C-alpha cells in the first residue's frame, strides 16, 4: 500500500516538473521566435539611429558655419545651433521607433504627458528659457555692451539659455535670470557712441554767479575728453535754500564717462578754492523778535 502511494506521488511530481519544463521551453521558444522576427527591424533601427545622429551632427556643423558668416551674436548662434541639434536628435529617435513599429500615438501621448509634468515642475526655468529666446532675437543688447538692469551696471559677458552674465566695474560677476531681464528696466549705454554727463555745482549766494559760470566754462573748454558737439551747457539750475546751483551738461564718449566726471569735480574744486568762490554748507537763519518789554 505504501509502495503504491510513493509511486503515485513520484509520478505526480514528475508530471509537474515536466509541465513547468514545457512551459519554460515554450516561453524561451517564443522569445527566440520574437527576436528572430524582430532582429532585421532592430538592425535597421540601429542603422537609422547611428546614421541619423551622424547626419544631424553634419547638418548642425553646416548651419553653424553658415551662421558664423553672418553678423549674428556668438551667444545667439550657439543657442540656435544647440536647439536645432536637439530637434534633429528627437526626429532621429522617432524614426528609429517607427521602424520598430512602435505606435507613434502612444509615444506622442507619453511625451505630451511628460512635457506637461516637466512644464509644471520647471516653470521658472521655462520662463527664463523664453526670456533667453526674446533676448537673442530682439537683441536689446549683445555681449560686450555696458547695460543697467534694475540699478545694476555692468558689461554683458555672455547671454546663456537661462541666465545673462554681467561683470560689474568693481569686479563682481552677476547672473541674472533671463525672465527678470526681459521684464526689467533696461538701459543700454553702448547703443550710442556718446553719452551726456550731468553734474551740479553749488556756489554761495554772495559769490558772483557770472564769474563762477565763466570759470566752470573754462574748465569744460580745457577738458580734452569733452566733445565740442553737442555744445556744452553751463547754466543756473536752481535757487536752493543755501546755494545757487550751476548745472553742467557735457557730452563724452562712452568710455570717457567716469573719467570726465572725476576730472571736472577735481578741477572745479581747485578753481573755486583758488578764486575764493565758496561751496556753501547748509545754513539756517534765526530771527529773534523782542517783545514790548524788551524781552526776547
């Protein structure tokens, strides 16, 4: 009896093992058959991918050389070439997937969902990216220009995809997001070759205005960095509480702006000191009124 039970159990185990072996064998046969059928398509897809990448690089180099002959800004040229290269790579990948009979509708749906999620997560980056496009195509400034952005003055070192790099005159490097650049108040000092220097000098009410004006005009005429056209202007600007103001308006080359300001300040101070024209301090006049009994 026990021998019969053991024989039956052994037969059942053998049948179970044989069943699993047949399933595994069928599975591997199916995989082998699948790869045998898809192997030609896979080889073609790899060939398309390799040659597509090579062709994309060649096209990118041709476009870069063509843009190099134009007057386009270096930052704009590299940015456009990078975008074109990415687009070409994306087209090559889609072509390789289509060779493998991957449904393009599913790929587009996945890419759309991924793009939506990425746009929500990288909203600030996309704003800066769009700002970079606006800067590179509208060209409010170029690399090497001296600009003022929200009160920060510096030389544009580079215009990147996300940031604009400024180098200030005190040796600082500032990275400003492109989204902020496009919405900021922008002054481009390099757009025109000349720039006006506006200065004000105060003199005492007891001083002779005409003499002081003549002295300032002489200092302006002797300064070689000041342009003769447009003509310099030295006029009475205001009657202040403690002084009369002389407004000075002169035109200089962009590179000479700071130097002319320093020279005029130093020269006018020396002339006023030598001729006895005072630069007054703030003063307050106090009037004392006596009452009828002689009190104050």
